[in-house]
């Protein structure tokens, strides 16, 4: 009997189960890495004698390439086969993970993390696209629900896995990806290939991808290295390169027949507003995910597993409340949820700023974690559902890619800029006294950015449900509940969906 083709696979069939297993396992590779690397930073910093700037690069190198290339990664999958590019991305990610684990110094580790981000940019867009393109239409919603739920479990166990592995060796944080990657390559043999036939013959915006990478890379270099070197000639050149390449990127996107970021999307007010909120909120809260586990280990003396588990309630709250938050936002509009949610995140960050030597988890850390988690659960699904709910369904893929890239860019820029701004340079991330002073200020700066996100929501949204907005080229409303919408994950924006 002939195996079902793409678009005809039943979810409950062996082939359908292979689709879910393949996409969940591949997403887990990127998700686990994003979750556990920050937990490992203090340990690997001691082992490799890494400065604060080098620890920033370890975190940011991955964000740099995935943020720059995620859009073209989706385009490559549409054109050359979603499964083919997905498998290639998983294999690339696995090889880069081995290089990370074997790195003899921070320079090699940072280079390997850059390569990891390339693999992440290739596999991340394909995960959900494979489900959408492979399963029967009636099974897609249930399939996405299973994918999202199982992916949430992977995110929940990430801190525990990371802490346990770091107690043995920080290098295991990267090697744990290998068996998962091998499983993906084996399981995916039963998944049919799918393409976007309309993409045939359309030129890829490779120039846009290169200019995006140069812009973010030069900006990150200037923000991280400038304060350490007193903004010398090289840092000044990096600033100039960032500005020039950004201008060139805008010109390229305007002139290219099929740009990475179609500029007409930015004429849709809810889409533009949602992405402004995404940039500010994800940028601000990036300070928590970068610095909190370091503060808990270096200043409070916690073991890696305890520091990793400290954030577990955030994931639990996300799993429990995100769907409800998305439904509320669709009923009453995004303005109120995206004002209250970021304000709660900011309040949680102010509470985090109070954490210091000798503090107790239940009395001092947990209240901040719960307030922060409630704000995150109230914000994540509404902001991305709003971005996509204002765009016609046939452009949801590029809209989702743009929103994912924006969220990662926000984290990239703040992790680069804020630590030097608050005095976390040199060996400060390994010095309890310097770290505590800078950590407090970093939390306040992050809270201010998130607060600006709340203010932007209050000013830019009109108070109506997003379905009442006017999408590009169409006078009628877009049904934001048609088939569900994608949203960004907690630890790093992964594609998932609310209904």
C-alpha cells in the first residue's frame, strides 16, 4: 500500500506519530540548549577563565545567527523541502554542539555557538511547518496541540536536566543534543516531504540575510567590546558598519522583489504595535534569563541544579495559563492584556533586584518568580497572536518569522548592551560583590524596558479585538481563532500555538 503523501497523513497513524515525534524532538534540541546554557555559564566561565564579555558572547553568538537567518531558513524549507532543510538543520546543530563540547577555550566555544545558531535557524521554522503541511486538515489543530504540549514538557525539564548535567560537566550540556538529533534523523525517515510550490523561481533575499547578520553582529560587538576597550578605533568602526549596513538593509528590503521582511507588513498597525511590544518586552526580560541563574550561583552560592529549578514555576505558569490569556486577548483586544502583563513582568524584575547574599528561595526568590511568571503567561500568547491575527492567513508564515526574529533581536541587543551599562565588565560576573551591584541595576533597566512595552501597548492599540483591524489588501476582518496562532516560547521564542 502506498504511504500517504504530504497533506494526507492521519495524526493517529504510525506515520502521523512519526511526524509529531520528529518535530517535537527537533524542537527540543534547540529548546534544551537555550534553557541550559545560561545555567552552565558560571561553571564554564571558571573552567575556561571567561570574562564577562566572553560570557555575553557565549549567550549572544547563538542569538545572533538564529535571529539573522531564521527568515531565510524558512524560505529555504519552502523552496528545497521542509523536511530536507529540517533534517539538515538538526544534523548541523548536532555537529556544532560537539564543537561546543570540545571547545578548548572561549574563542572556539563562541565560534561553535555561532554555528549552532545557523542550525537553529534552519530547523526552527520547519518544525511547525512540517505539521501544517503533512497532516490532514482536520488533524492539524490536534497535532499542533500535541506538539505544543510535549514541547512545553521539554521546556519544563530543561532547567533540571541542565543543572544535573552541569554538576558533572558543563560540556554535557551540549553533548546531550546528540542522541536527540540521531533520534530525529531516524524518526523522520517516515515523514513525507513537502514544498511551497509558489516559491519556485522566486529569488532568495540572500543580501538581506547577510546585511541583517552584519548589522546585528557589528552592533553586538560595539555594545559588548566598546565599554571594555574605551570605544577605540575598532569599536568605532563597528558602530559605523552597523549603521551603514542597517541603512543598506532598509534599501535592499524596499527594492527586493521578495524581501525577507515585506515592508507592507509594517503598514498594518496591530502587527507593527505587537512587534514593538515584543522587542521591548523580550529585550527587557532577557536580563532575567541571562543573569538570574548566574546571580543565584555566584552570589547566593547555589548549586547549578538548584539555580536551574528556580525558574521552573515560570514554565508551569506558562503551560497552565497561556491558552486562557490568548482567548481573553481575542475577546477583549490586546491593549489590556499587553499592558497588565508587561507591568507584572516589570514588577517581578523589581522583586528580582532585591535578591542578595543569604536570601531564601521561598521567602525571597519564589515571590519574584511567581509575579514574573504570571506576567509572562499574560503577555506571550497575546502579543504574538495579535501580530499574526492582523495578517492574512497566507502570510502567517512570514509574519511568524518576523515576530520570532524580533524577539530574539531584543534579547540579543539587551544582553550585549545592559551588562556593560551597569558596570558588569571584566570579571564582574564571577565576583559576588560586583555582580550583586550590577545585577540590581540590570533588573531595573530591564524593568524599565518592559514598562515601555506596557506603555506602547496602551498607546498603540485601539482597544478593539484584533479581528476588527484591517489586514493588508482586504477590507474584512481576519479570524484570529481560525486554526490557532503561533506564539513565542519562554526561554527563547519557539513557534507554538494558542487556540
